C-alpha cells in the first residue's frame, strides 16, 4: 500500500471517529457554554477555565453522541438521513465505538473534576447519562413527548458553563436552560415532520407519527409563542439590556412567522426550512446575550 493510500485511509479513519461525536451539534452546544461562562462574570473568563472547561464539556458531549450512534444503529440503517453514519455503515465496529465513548467520558470527567470543579463534573455526567441513556435508550422509543422530557439533558450546557466559572448554580443560569428547553421541541419537531415517514418506518413514536403533521405543526407554533415569552425573562429580571431585547424581538418575529408558514402553508420544504431557521435563531440569540453583556447603549 502506497504512502498516499495510507494517509487517505488514516484521514478517513479519524473523520469517522470525529463524525461519531456529532461535531456540528457539539459546536452549537459549546457556543452556549461559552456564553454561560461569560455571563457569569463581569470581566472575562480565566483562560484555564475557558479552555479546559470547554474541552471537558465537549468531550462528554461527544461521548454521549457516540453512545447515541451505537444505540440507534438499527434505526440509522433505516433512515436516509443517518444510514451513512460510521457505526450504521459498519466502518467502525460498535465495540470500538463504545470503547471510544468510555475513554472520552472518563477523560472529560477527570478534566472537569480536577481542573474545574466537582459540581460541573457531576452536572455534566448527569447530562451525559440523561441524553445517552435515558433519552436515547428509553424515552425516544417510549413516548411522543420524548424530546420534551429528554430535552432537559440537552438544555444544560449554559448552566455547565456558568458553574465552571462560579462553582454554583444561579437563577440566571437556569433561565438560559429554560430558553433551550423551550426551544428544543419546535426545533426538533420541524425536522420530525420532514422525516415523518422514516420515523414511522423505524417505529419511533415521534409526534408527527403518533398525532399527525397538523397537530405537530400546531405544537411548533404554540411552542414558538411560548419561546417568545420565555426569552423575555432575562430582560424582565434585569439580567440583560436593550441590545438583547431588540434582538429577541426580531428573532421571535422571524421564528413565529415561519412557524405560521409551517402550520398554514402547503410548501413541502417549509418543515426543513423551519428546522434550519431554528438553529440560526439559537445561535444569534446566544451571541446577542454575549454582546449585550459587554456592550451597553450610551444613555440607556
């Protein structure tokens, strides 16, 4: 085997392991961790906490994602969106993937417990278990409210960022958790509408499968309105200022508009469009929180 062939095979090997960690999902999560860290202090986050805290939390999230790949192997082979994943496709043996997940989790817990603090390590472990085992292994297959109940595990990253800096749980950090918790159902249900037939084929009781597309679209709309109310709380409690208020006003108008289109238009691409917009919505919202924290409008 030539040098180029070996290099290509090695690159593909590491890309497969990286894919197991769902890097795009982890990057979005790390953004919320970073914002949680910075909102917890008046100045700037100490560099060691910034680097090691995010590294530990990212590794734990990656471990949870790997377990998700292993548990959902059968489902992934059925669904077009996921059938090319490394474990489903057989490029990485399930045993190897589980060993990888275990090593990621152990190193993550050591980093967080030794270099950050015990509270962050414990909360991160609880989130890992909640997503990888409670949601993926049980809730996902047990109830159409799976994403609502299990959403708490995916909503904790900004809290983890906050506790990494302060070593304590603050009500403002819990507001950030509440925002992501409320955002998760309309975000995921929009995707579920688009993938309804695949979920039905895989016998996963997602809301569009059990209650129909119309009911789910109504739920997305109602949750988007609830989200607009919840995102006002940081301003109403004095946590944020007018930069954030203006930002969420525009964001919520945009999101509710597309939720209305999802409910009342007949466009077959609207569900996937709403799903994509929900990701951009959360990214901009957390960037707005960060900008608002460090920049005040003169005279306001």
